[in-house]
């Protein structure tokens, strides 16, 4: 088993449609110990049974916009586990208003919020968990092609994902001397909670089916298998990379 004796900390599981769920399933199948974050009491009720189903060791409250909550989480994880071998960042948020209409209308507050939750949080987590990361630990985050090209309505999230991908490279440079790898997975569109109610999402899914080299959409398990590669020793020579799991859509020109 690829992740035997490895401890994997997962931020961003909301329900069994979450990308983090597909990742956790693959980690579990390969022998990892798991722990999950949630945000606030209402989400605890959803995350608790999923953690039980997947044999998670513990769950903990952590809003990634709070330095205090991140610090407490790091303290708890140190007490429970002592160290972390795999850290998954699968977190994003922007105001719904900012995911429709023109990017130019983004407010300062909306911009700050989207970049704080969706980009800075990766650096904040690396900062707080650096002392707990084992030699050869693997950190990974989830991104989207809207960081590279204009995708209608993705707007401020595209800017946040561009910052997230650049952060991945700088964090890889900082943590590399400890053997720690930092990578991003750029997933194709998947129907999750974060994709619900997005206008035009169905059209995006059909475009992929019609045009992507593999002529199909990807799912949580496709991403989970790539995450397993990044979490394991199979990716020992790769850091600072953005790995596309998108049926090849990103390679297309005309
Ligand atoms: P999801 O809604 O299941 O997951 C998003 C998670 O972010 C939730 O668990 C939510 O609780 C968490 N979150 C939001 N604000 C937070 C905060 N302040 N502190 C801590 N956690 C917070 O949706 P998903 O599609 O699984 O999204 C996971 C990641 O994958 C996101 O980064 C998203 O941008 C990325 N992604 C999604 C798609 C897609 O099409 N679904 C494609 C590419 C990348
Ligand atoms: O990163 C994402 C989704 C991120 C997201 C989604 C929401 C919806 C609910 C961030 N914040 C919120 N805030 C909410 O209130 N994806 C890659 C999925 C996604 O979202 C889109 C997409 C795709 C693909 C938005 C517009 C266009 C395409």
C-alpha cells in the first residue's frame, strides 16, 4: 500500500461529493491515517459521519481565514499525531455575486475575501504546519484552469487561483530543502457543492465532453488517484508543479 504509516490531514471536505472525499477514499484504500477539518458547528454534523465511514482518526474546527484557528489546529494535530506526512488544501470561497457578471465589478472586499480564503490560506497552513511536516512530506492544493484563461463567470476566483498556483511554486522553493514537496492539481469541472448554482455549469460540462481529448468529464476519483500519486513516494522528484486532471482540455488550441 502506497501510503502505509502515513498521516494525511485534509482541509475542505464538505460532503461525499467533495473533491476531498475522492482524495480521502484513495488515501484510505492505500493505508493512510486521516483527519479532517470542518468550518463551524453546522458542518461538523456533516463531516463527522463521513470521517467515521472513512475511518478518520479525528476532526477539528478550522476556518482558514483565522490565524488563531489555524494555530489551534496545529497544536491539536501535534498532540494527536506529532507529525504530518500529507497535507491536502481543498478550500475555496468567493461571494456568489462575484461569480457572475463582469470581473470589473469585483469589490475590494470581494477580492480580499476570495484571495484570503482561496489563495493565502495555503501559505498560512504551510507556515503553521511546517514544524510538523515530516521529511519528504507532500502538500497539495486544488486549482482550476480559470487561473490561466478567461472562463466566463469564474472572475475573481481565476485571479485567486493564479495567486494559488504562484504560491505553490514559492512554497515549493521554501520547503524543498526539508524534502517537502508542494504541488497543485488542476481539476476539470466537477459537480460538487462549490459548483452548484453556478450559471452555465452544465454548458461547461458538455463542452468538455464534446471537445476534451478524452471526450469525458473527470470525477472525484480521477482527482483522488492523482492526489494518491502526489501524496506517495511515486512523485518523489516533482514539486512546484501544476498537474492537470482535466481530460486533456488545457492542451487544446483551435
Ligand atoms: P466543496 O464545496 O466540496 O469544497 C470546498 C470546501 O471549502 C468546503 O469543504 C468548504 O467548507 C471549504 N471552505 C470554504 N471556506 C472555508 C474557510 N474559510 N475555511 C475552511 N474551509 C473553507 O467543493 P469542491 O469542488 O470539492 O472544491 C474543493 C477545491 O477544488 C476548491 O479549491 C475548488 O476551487 C477546487 N476545484 C473545484 C473544481 C470543481 O469543478 N468542482 C474544479 C477545479 C478545482
Ligand atoms: O473553484 C471552483 C468553485 C469555487 C467557488 C464556488 C462557489 C459557489 C458558492 C467559490 N466560491 C463559491 N461561493 C459560493 O457562494 N470551481 C472550479 C468550480 C467552478 O465554479 C465556477 C466555474 C467552475 C468550473 C464559477 C463560474 C464558472 C465556472
